[in-house]
């Protein structure tokens, strides 16, 4: 049943398959063990999709249709990446799922392909990057991946499951070693990043008592917990009481860059799911939390119900282009929708949505949101623009273009962070944020 559910999630076309997993598990009434297996199957398929495509090309006869490919990917996930599943169960359960969803004939095709893949699997690393599976103590009997010396981008796309156009840009900006490290880090589920919302010295002992073993992040309010203890965190007393919440260090620093103060009136223009809204409210500010999407507003409402200090947050459904409450706020946060390339370990599906047309559409939206946020800032007030992207066209270039349009704003500070999963202290998330100050007087008025 779990393999069949995983296949249905992959074939649903959902842009957020890991969120779809939670819905499918809930509707099917899966117990925690099966729910965990469903998440591992779908999550590993999404993270390793480039490699799985290469394996299908190597072992499947002909060109299987998308329905068959999804089953083959799930079977290969079990044979090559989930050590706790015996080979006979991986093959047998996958074949049974094909029979239940497609046909016995296609089940025979999948059985033959998986057995060929199993026969080619070897333990240990060979030292040949054309045969070795990155971050796995496994290699293939024959050559599967391109030679990275001749075709480094094609190798990264298949062996590291990272689209070549993303890696190309990272190499240009950060150098090849750092670019490949970013791609490797996105192959695994990262530690869970938690924000401590109080100074209670009992929080860390309480997490330790729950079996979570938190370690300090670089930010004094951040603690990191291994991903396999996520369920224990979510069931812990500190989480239930709202004393801790899930939030990345880079996301926290972006909210803090607005420098919220008690008594101020702030606007969070793209507030869902609400983590940054809560940071602003925790500082004592009154916050108008806005979002245009009905589904995202529901998520925002859930977050605020659990975490927001009473009386500090006003929830509002709004379009960023609406003209109300102009120049009404001491500070505005524009946490813009983006390509998510700074959080690909947490949102692995985002890499498969990345492309020139998607980035162009996002850039237009980001520029519109930045302009809309600017119209709501008081003279002398602050505007913070942030993304969880690593791409310059969504970050610094967007801010530079805005500043060329608006001489009444100036750049005060900016941060740009790469995720660093090799450092035990993180951060596990990357992104960008810039704080702009609206001048007390408009220089365009003097020029007129």
C-alpha cells in the first residue's frame, strides 16, 4: 500500500510532493512507521531524480512511459538508497504495486529492470565518479554517469541530481568546489533548525529529555536537531507550548534585519506561513500580516493561533498592489516568493521547477512586491526585502533596480548566506536580505 501511495503522490503532478505526502498519509490512516517510509520514498525520489533517470537509462529496455518510470524510480530508491529494506521486499513490493496500478505485463517489465539493476550493484566506492553514487558506499558494475572532467555539468545533473543551469551559475559565482558542495548538501535531509522563543534555561534539557540532543547554531537563538529526531521535536513539551518553533537561521536574521521595536507598527506583506511575523511580534511590535493566497492564509492563521502573542498581529487578506494604508508603517517586510535555491535540502522539488522562464516570472513578481512594500513605508522608515534564493537576479539585482527607480530609498545593510551543512552549527538555510531606509525627505521634490 505504501509503494502504491508513493507512486500516486509522484504521478499527482503536485508542485510540493512532500506536502502531498502528509495529506496522503493522513487520508490513508497510515501509522507512524508507514508514514515515515512514505516520506523517505518520495523524498529520496525527488532528491535523487537525476541519478534515478540515469539508472533507468542504463537498465530499462526501450523508453518506458511516465507511469512506469515512477514505479522504477521508487524501486531503485529502495535498492540503492534505503538500506533497511531487504532486496527481495524492495522488488516484490514494487512489482505488486505495478500490478495494482497498471498491469501484470508491466509488472514483469519492472521486475526484469529492477533485477538487472540489482545485479549491477556493488558495495563500496570504486574511485571512478562515472560509477560511484555520491554520499553512498555503493558503485555500479559499469559506467552510468558522464565523465566529470569532460562534462562536469552533465555529471552534476545525473550524479548529484542538480540541474546543470543551477550548477553553472554557482560555479561562476562561488567556484566549482563550493558549487558541488552545495549540490551534495541538497541530496540529504538537513538537520531541523529550531528557534528558541524564550530565555528559559530549561528548554535545552527538555529537548534532551525528549531524545533530541540539540546543538547550538551560529545564532544564539538557534538549535539544530538531527533530522531523524524531527518527530520527537514536534511531540515535545517545548514545541507544544510554543517555546520553540521551526525556523532557519538565515530566515531569522532576515526578520531581525528589520530591527523591530516594541510599539512600532509593521507590515509583513507576504506573511505565510508566519515564522517571520512571529519574530516581529515577539519583539513587541504590532504587525499586520498579509497574504493574497487563501490556502496560504489558512497556514498563516494556524501559525499565528499557536505562536503569535495575543493582540500583536492583525491578519489581513490583501493584494500587494492594493492602495490602502500607504505610508502607514514604521517598517515593512517583503519576504518574496522565490526559486528556493537556498533551501533545496528542505524543498528538494524546487530544483526541478528552476528555469529561465520561471526566474523571469519570479523576478517580475518580486519587483512588483518590492515597489508595493515601499509605498507603505513612512518617511524615515525601513523596508526589508528577503528571499531564500541564492540567485543574483532575485536578490541584489532586484534591489539595485529598485534603487535606480526610487531615489528616496537607500541601502543600509544586506546579508547573503549560503547553506553550510558541513558545519555542525549550520546554517541549514541560505538566502538574501537587504534593509532599505526611506529618506525623511524626497530628493525628487528638491530636484523639481
